[in-house]
C-alpha cells in the first residue's frame, strides 16, 4: 500500500513552490489555486511571504495537492493519506473528502483566524529526547513555579514533542527541558501557538465556516490528526480539519496505524523531510521517501519498484 504524508507549517523554505516538478498535473494545480485565490501563487514562497501564516499554509496545501496529483497521473494513487496540522488539508483532498478549491478557502480562513488571534509573541518549540510523560511533568512544574503555561502541540515520535505557547514561556521551557536531559530543544519557524486551547475560539469560528463547504465520504483512507485514527465519514473529516488547531496532533499514533493497515511505502510531499526522518528512525519495515529530495522521474520509478517488491 502507498501512503502520502503531508508536512505542516515549519517545513516551508524559500522557493519551495518553484521547485515542484515540471509536470502537467502540477501546472494545472497551480492554475486552479491561482484562480481560486485570485493571486499569483508563485509569490507565496518568497522570503517576505514566508513571514505570513496565511501564505505558508496556502503554499503547503498547494504543494501537497500538486505532488499527489502528479503521482496519481503516473498511476500512483495513494491508498492512505495523512497530514500533520495544515497538511491534513491536502490529505483530505487526496482522499476525496473535499474539493481542492474548498480546501484552499478553508485553509485561508484557518490561517487568518490563527494569525488574527495571535499576531505576535507566540509560537512553537521542538523538544527531542524526552518522553511525553517527562514533558508533561515539566509543563506542570513551570506552571506552578513561574506561572507560565505551555502546551503539548504535537507528539511526533515517542521522544519528539512540539510545544506551543507564548515566546517567553517557550524560551523558559527550552531551558527547563535541556536541564532535564533533552537532547535538543529549539524554536520553530511558526509564529502562532498551534494545537492547543489558546486557539479554541478560532477553532469554533472555523467549524462554523466549514459548514458552508461540501464534504463527502472519502474514497481513500484518511488518517485524522486529533486521534491518529482512520476517519470514514464526511462529518468526521470536516470536524478533524476544523478543530485540529486546538488539539494535540497524535502524529506518531497516525504513523503506527498506517503501518498496521499495511502501508509499506510512505512518500512525504514537498517541501519537507522531517516526516520521512521520523518514519526511518522509528519503524523498520516501511520504506519512506521525501519527494522533495528526488527528481520526479526517479521518485516515480523508486515508488513503483518498492511497491512491487512488497507484493512478491
């Protein structure tokens, strides 16, 4: 089985949309996005644009859908789709649960709500080398001792946790985590406190907005963010997309489920490689590839070969 993984905010890099493959499906996707958003979408990956949550989230959605369509055009249709945070939107498009145009509209509204709620002074930090239980203990200690609250935003792997909160609180938590034995703790290129209760009101507004958009039962398997489990109905996927900004992303659970369901080749959409590295570090059986690191023709050939080898 083939699974596509779609990265979230933080994976972006200057020019990432310009590095997408020269492929008819990519060109068509860029044109559809430009028509929907009424902008030149190739401006979304400029250094100035990458300072905007709206531009970054739209760009990641476009890149994810573009590579999924290009692979499908070559006969490589994903059996399973999963995305981290905003990556859930191209995953939902790929599974057939929502139209690309509607996903773009919802992503734009999502990013606007997040940016408006916390225009500055907040963000994310990644902590490696501590378990979720250890991190929870440190969170409680910091809240009690310093009155500074941070939140667990993503559980990407057993010892790779992303924290959300205010800048000062995150900086204090980084010091605390390193003192407690974390291998690494650093800020991410994200300027909003994603996946925690700070975005509860914004999430409620996005739920209301999503009611205007059409969702359908997925044709492929969609793995949700909040529970890390397959979701099979239009309403379940709508809720997952609209509310994932306020709940912890259980990404490692999602990867575990994908492997249990039989995914043997996992391809990460551009521009990231972090999701690929997580698979390689924590799972021995699946084959993981980062699409952004390979020429497209080589990617297609490699996926075909590895899918073929799993059938023998």
